[in-house]
C-alpha cells in the first residue's frame, strides 16, 4: 500500500494530476498507520500482523 502510494504520488507530480497526488498521500498515510499498528503487535482487522 505504501509502495502504491509512492507510485501514485510520483505520477501525480510528473503528470500534474492533483487527484493522483491526493490519493498517493492518503495511501501512504494509511499504509504507514497499518504498518505501525501491525508492528506493535496489535491486531489489524482479522490479522494479527500486517506486512
């Protein structure tokens, strides 16, 4: 999810498309939050860890 966010962020910046930029930032933030919760040992949804 973080990698997809970075790809969309770069594409949005290169192609000057603001919706890709916005979606990229959102995906990076959500992916980082899920990664942090999973690494702290908290269950994320039905999973015990998140990769």
